[in-house]
């Protein structure tokens, strides 16, 4: 039977060979009816009939026994058609479909002729089986060869491509700026690839955009043109200006691409001019004409979020974009989309952290009699991120003031939030008048508790802090440091301060405690007495440290500026920043400059009292006389009652010695010192109770009152507002 089948197939091939041309033409017509798109490529339309004829003749050679199907080579025309598919960017799946359909149609034609010659005999089944086997092996071997030719041509074109993805990856994402990254995409895209590239991002997603922009009349989402570039410098201006917002009408090609979220290769037609800004009517109000022939529409997606749309245009007359160009542009825009999203997220976090940080820093200069202050805060450069630097000026009782500067380790929103927590804690501890070392100990406990309650991937929570308290009455400054750089102190060279611009400056010499968060280690308070008009300069290390300057060099510059600085703290801040930070700082910088003031004897009156109830009358009389001497007689009634209650409380519940002190500054402060450690507190007195109403009376008469511990005991104090202060 095999011999009969071989003889039959040989005879069949000889019978069909004279009619190979018409058979090939019929095969091509049927294939073109199934795949009509192939006719739009002129070179393929010319080659395909020749390829079909070559396949028919080669297959007949196989049937006739001239060629071994296991070693047959695909016709050169078939390989050239495969290369044409690659040149036009036609997907390889279309090539394989055309290859398979062509061979299936050829098999059907040969089987039809074989059925007529066998006449339905027993040989028919054996011939059909052999034809199918030979045809499938021929098609399979040929498919490997045409696929290899397709891939070889495609890889060759990609190697010659002017826009390799590795180069694009190096050029895109150099900054953490949204507009800058988008412009990098536009610049890369117009390097011998596209004639115009535009990048639109959704307005609601931009850090400075409107989160709820008004809906357009066409119902489309509002986009902002963040970047664009054209190779035609003398061409018409951009229809959508960079930085302006716009929408794409519903049903337009860009709108369809955004809605589907899929890249599109679009062949531009004149009708697109009505709905597409980049495709506009011709000059003189004539009919719409297409400036461009093809466009690549690529939605920008990153991390599951739709960011906007990138468009690549190629002008009329140039080689149109193909599927390979679309795949290449898709890879590049995917890289750009990730970098744009990184920049967008970073910008949002940076601006949020910066806004939070600025809202937590002092918003205005607090009026107090101890120091004259000026401050500056400078965020770091964009890539470094916002840190956790802060400063504060806290008004304390007894005309004193607390100066604070600190730095949270880390960057970003988390560091800003931690800074806010620590600043709030410092203010709370300052409100109960803790000594600097005791305050830092409490603050250290807060940081340790935060470490236990919160675990982050950015490392263990830590911070540094310097806390100083200046008393303008005693002229004593108490300082403690938790791992923070020590302040600079500039004192006037003349005793009377007649030349404030001639100073000697140096850095405070005292022990520095451990950073906050270590626990179990002590802090130490150092005290010194700065002269009137001295400058206390507190800062974070970003002021003196940079990538190009050593810390010691920065400290030397700071000392030089302070020795020649003017008297006003505001001017001193400006000079320090100009000398030390002429450009953007590498790290966040918090700077606080305080010029010390003094409350002399004319502002302070003291009276030592015995622990005897009879001393209360003496205290009231002393208060009345002092206020009269200060011209504050109108405050005598309230001040007498307050002093009477405070002295009575000290005599009844405290220990001697007892001292009354009155301080006149922006307010009138009444203080009573005693050696007792028990702090008083308000309580509700019942109807028939004989006591318990003294502190309630003090609280009603005074603007504020409180108690603070001292090394020898405690102080109970109350403040009354002066008329000039009340009228503000």
C-alpha cells in the first residue's frame, strides 16, 4: 500500500505542477479574504503571491519525492515576507496565523485534487492520511524558519533603534520633580523617534493640583500639560501650553486610550482634527488636515494608579509608527511612569511634612522680658527630604524663658510627626518648670515609650535636644544637652555694652548627655551667667556641616561671624546663613539666636518673711507700697489678695524661710518661695468649710498661676496683666 501511495502522490504532483500558478493565485485570494489587513502593506502584497507560488512548488517537490520533508528549507520568498512583517511591526501571532492558514488552504486544494483522482477507492484514505502528515511536517518546519527570520529582523531593527530602553532608563528619573521627569520623557522621545511628545497628568493627582477640579462640559477628567517637546522649532505653537489644564472630548482617540487604559497605535485621519488639540485645522480656516500621520497613545500607569497620558506623534511623510515602535514606547513610558509616580509621592510627602513641620514651629515672636530672639528654618534639598529639626521659645514663670532646639533622626513625614510629639512633650514638661536635666530625663522616657509602641522599617527612633533656661533677674542660664551640639555664646567686649558689634565668641564647654532613646544614662545641667547683651546661638548640625565643608571649618566661620555681628538677632541670622549656607542646605537647619536682656533692681522687689501668720499683713503692706512706687496702684487690690493667699498658704503648709518677690515686666508677677516640697492644688470647698478657697481666689484674680520646684523647695506664683498688655 505504501508503494501505491508514493506512486499516487508522485503522479498527483506531476498532474498539479502545470497548474501551480493558478493554484497559487487561488490560494492567495482565499488567504487575503481571511486576512484583508495584509493588503495595506504594498511590499507584502507584492511578495505574498510569489511566496504562495513558491510554497506550492516546494510542496509538490516533496510529494514527488525530489525533497525530503524533514530537510526541506522554506522558500526565500517566505523568509522575506516574514522580515516584512517584522519591519512593519506586525505581531508575530499574525505571521503565524497567516502561515498556518496558507498551509491549511494549500492542503485543502491538494486534497480536493487527490479525491478526484482516487475516485473514492480504498487508496483515498491512505492518501489523505499521508497528505496531512506531509503537510503538517512541512508547515511545522517552515514555521520555525519564518519565526527565526522575523525575530532576526526585529532584533536587528531594535539594535539600530535610536531610542534604546537602557539609555532611556539612565536619562529619565534624574530628579524627584514631577514636571522635570515628564520633560525628560518628552526629551528622550523626540531624539530621532517622534516629532512631538506631550505628557498630560491628571490634575487631581498633582501635588499642587486641585484635588476636586471642576468637571468639564464634555465630562472628561481634567489633565494638566506638564511637559512637551517638538523637533520642529519653526512649526506652529503648541495648542496646549505647558502648565495649562484641558480635557479630551468623549470619544476622541486620547479619551478612548485613557478609558481603556491600554496603549494604542492610531493612524490619524482628518476627522481627528475636531477633537484632538495636536491635530488642528489647516491654515486660512480650510478643511481639517492632519499635521501628523500616526500617533502612539500610552496611558501612564504605576502601582495600579492611572497618572495620565503620553502621546508620541510622527509627522506626515515620515515612516509611520508600527507595532514595534508601540512596544518600544510602551517600555519607555512604563519606566517614566514609575519615576513620575515616585516624584509625585515624594513631593506630596515632602510638602505634607514641611507644612506639618512649619505649623508646629513658632508662628510669631512671643513677647517676653528675658531675651530678644530671631529664628530661621531651612528645609534640606529635594532629594534629602524634610527632617525633624525644630526650635522653640517657651515663656516660663518668673519672667524666665526656655530656649529649645532639637533634631529627630530620620526624614519624611514620620520624622515631622515625631518632632511634633517631642515638641509638645517639651512644652508640657516646661509648663511644670522642670530643671533642664530633669526635663530631658522625662523626654528620654517619652522617646523610649514611642520606640516600644511603634516599630518602623526606617530604623530605631532617636533624637537630640538642647534645653536652656535663662533668668533675666538672676542673669543665670541653665543648659542641658541630650546628644545635641552645644550653643555658641558671644559676649560684648565692653563691660557697658557700648560696642555691641565687638564681641568675643566661643562655644559652651559642658558635658553632652546621650541622645534621647537610649535610657538609663544621666543628663547634667550646667549653669553660667552671660553678660547683658550676650548672644546665645542654638542650631542643628546642618548649619555647619555639609558635603564640602568640615564641621570644624563651619564652627570657625560661625565664630567669626558672631564676633563681628550687629546687635539685632534678625541681622545675625541673615549673616550666619549667608556665610554658612550660600546655597540649598544638604540637611535641614534650625537656627535660634537670642540676645539676653536683664531685669535690674528697678523691676524687682523682694521681702524675706518669717513663718508667722502676722507676716501676712507685712506682705500686703509691702505689696501696696511697691506697686505705688511702680505706678501700678490700680493693681493693688488684686495683688494684695493674691499675695495674702500665697503667703498664708506658705506659712500654713510650707516651711521657712519664706520670701516674697514682685517682678514688673510685661506683667506683674507675684512669687512666694518656701522650703516645703508639697505642691498646692485647687479643691472644691464645701459650704461650711473654713478653708480651701484661697487658691480658687488666686485663680480667679490672676491671668495664670502655678508652682515650680526648686533645689531648696518650691515657688508659688501668679501673674497679673498690666493695663498696656490688657489693651493689646
